[in-house]
C-alpha cells in the first residue's frame, strides 16, 4: 500500500512539473506573439514609408522615360546624327548615347539643351 502511495505521489509530481512546463511554454509563446505583432506593426509603418518613396521614384522614372522617348522620337523625325546633336549641345556623342540607352541620367541641364535644340517643350 505504501508503494502505491509513493507511486501516486511521483505521478502527481510529474504531472505538476509537466503542467508548469506547459504554462511556461504558453507564456513564452504569448510574449513572442506580442513581440512579433509589435515588430510587424513597425515593419508595416516602415513598408508604407518605403512604398511612398518607391512610388515617388517610379513617377520620376516614368517622367524621365517620357522625356527620353520624346527625345528619341524627335531625333528619328529630324534624322539628325547623334554626333551632330551632341556637338551642338556641348556633350560627347558617347555621353548622349549613354543617356538615350538609360546608362546615364538625363540631367536637367542636358534635358533643357536637348529640348531646345530639338524644338520640344518642357
């Protein structure tokens, strides 16, 4: 009888230990969930800011592409050589090619000169 009582006590102790471990795991999971929700909220705010920046960059890129398209179309219509156009606006033909192929940025200065020479409006 004493043996059964000891076994029962051991089983109760093991049950208590596993319950305590389960409670600790539950609390740890809850804390990590709260932390991850907080981290997700911060990330969402950061994503919104970067999204606005990305949108602004896309708009600027689109406008620059429209300018480049207008310049390329006008060069085709006028049938001017790129070398001649580049010389007239004060840049090298290589630099003009880089701009037209998107390897260099179209600066406002060069854009103004090209638009002026090609008869385009800003």
